C-alpha cells in the first residue's frame, strides 16, 4: 500500500525531471516573490479590515460591515480560481497496473488541491482578522466558529472550481445561478449580497449553524471523489469516444492562400472540441465587461480605468484563446512540426485569427455608443492596440507556455484541461497596464483625446512593424521548438 510520502516523492521526481522545471525555474522564483507579496497584503488587510470598516461606517458594528461585503470576496475568489488556479494533476496510468488503492490516489489528488495558494490566502487574511475580533472582546468560541465557517466556504469554492472545470453540467449550472442572482438584484426582487450578510452574521450569533458550511464542504468533496472515481479506469484512459464527424465547407478560406490550411484547422478545432468552445464562450462574456464600469459614475471620473475596460471588451478572444497558442495544438504538435511548413505561416495564421476575433468583438461592441462617443472612441483605440501590439505580445507569451491542453476536457478526469501556466499571468501584465500608461500620461499632460490617440498610435506602430515582429517571434519559437515538443509529449 503506497503511503502519502511515496506519492510526494513521485510528484517531486516528475516535477524535477519534466521539461517545465528548467524552463520555468526563473518564472517560479518570480511567482514565489509574487506569492510573498500578495500573502503580505492579505495579512495587512486581515489586521486592518476591522479598523477600516470602523472608519467607513462608524455607526455600524465593524464586524457586521465586514460580513455584509464578504459576498464580494466569495465572487472574487471564484473568478480568480477559475481563471488562475492550477488544478491538481497526477499521472495515474502507471499506478493502474500496480496494487494501489484507487481511493488513496483520489484522496491524494484532493489533498493536492487543498494545498493550493488560493486556500492558504484565506488563512493569511482571516486568521489576523479573527485575532483582532478576539482582542475587541468578541466571544472567542463564536469567533472561532465563524472562522471555521469562512474557511469551509473557501474549501467549498476550491472543490466547486474542480467540478466546473471538469464537468460542463456543473459549470453551466453555477453560471445560471450567478446570472439569475444578478438579474434578481437588478430588478429589485432579491439581493444576494444582503442575504449573504445576514447568513454570515447568523453564523456568529448561532454557532450551531456551522453544520451548514461543513455539510457543503463534505458534499462537494464527495462529488469530486465520485467524479474522479468514475474516470479511474484503464479503458477510460486509453480509449477515445468515437463520434460521427460533420463535414463543413471551408472553401471560402482559400482566398487566404497558404494560410488557409492553418486557419481551417483552427476553426475546426474551436467548433469540434469542448475546451475551445468553452473559452470562446468566456471570450464572448468579456463583451459585457464594460457594463460594470460604464454604468457607474465613480469610474467615469477615473478615465484610466475606462481604458482598462476597453482593452478587455475587444480583447476577450485574444486574452483567452490567443494566450494558449501553441498549446491548442499540443496533441498533434509533433506531427505538425514534422511537416514541411514555414513556421512563419503557422504564426501568421494564429495572428490573423486573433485579429479577426478583435474585429468581431469591436463590431459587437457598437451598442456601447449609448454611453457616449468618447467611450466608443476609447473602445476603438483599445481594438487598434489589441491588433497592433497585444496580439504580438500574446504570441511571444505562447513561446514560453509549454503546458499541453486536453481539447475534450471531459475525456480525462485527472488531466490539466485548462493548460494554464503562471507564465501567462506575467505575460498578461503588459497587455493590460501598457495601454493604461500610454493613456494616462498624455491625458494628464494634455487632455482625454490625446490619451486615446496615444493608445491608437501604439497599435498603428505595431502594425507598421508587423513583419519585423513576426520574424522576431518566429526566431523565438524556432529556438524553443524541440523543448516545446518534449513538453507536449508529457502527460498534461
């Protein structure tokens, strides 16, 4: 019977011997500093939350004020986990031929998910806050029960994130609940935030209610166990579901000449596989990003935030699908690279697909004219910047992203279907903050229009040097070509 220590030893050997270790060592060190930074911020916020709430609402109990806004933390935690958290992965094929209990392997996978930084962050945030509450004469037993309840909710979000990434039913069910909740709040029927505040306050006032979050954690844990157990069979790992293929006419792509085969392959990939379709859906959601900012007067007084929103409105496809190039082709990348094809054509086709996605998003964003021509002009400037510079930054980031993607996410319960890599987060920073800087400086020195022109000029400069950028990116990809092939051959 394998012990936990044996699993840990195998994980360490796989980590140090993989292609990711040497390639991503510098990235991992940088991510370590970022973890320390955000961990420090969480501790400071945990210590100061009580006093901040006291200043913001002096006539209300600070603890009640914090409970009333905890729903915002839950929503932010869910979004960050969905887009950034790396799900636990273990290569189970070799273990299936050994006398190893399936339950032990599955429980180890669950243990890996619990050790995520996203589960440590709530501890750094709420332990100091709980200590502050005790020092302010709140009942220690009730405070401890409240803390356990909050921690249980954090673990529930962790297990929920695992489910929605592995099963579309859970994903669309949760999405429906969120949409309905926002709609009910908008029409004044039901305020989820107010109800959540009442629940958190009740958890403190009536400690016996702790059984509710504890039961929720247990039910989600069991759901994950069942999901993994159902996929823990050798036949499920080595066989593929065969479906009837539907032929689609892509003859209209021939007008793109030598790029047509690559474009056709990408369009088929998106239309025929679960994971790309899900990413395409998320990219469409980005179109509504501006509604959060443009409908509030607070942000209209801070135009640099509006520039931030403009990048996301037209850059949804670029930021979701584009950032995972060439991981989308990981399952057949070795075959693709063995063909006598110019790498530049491959990259140019990816670039054109991203440009097309930005243009479609820009056309669909036309209703934002309702908020004013200045807002729509900013969206247009953001679209130019996304096409001219962000598209090339995205391709450069792809050269550093060697995490394979399982196109059919429901095919393997133990696989990393998202293909997320911390490198993507670091590469994504200039795509967001550079246009904000380009806008802010001329805006402060001259006026609003100068900021828009600055963003657009940045995009036009990128288009003017398109050939140079593609040549530079081609050299980067060719230099790491065989490392990428080796990484894609490993179990995702």
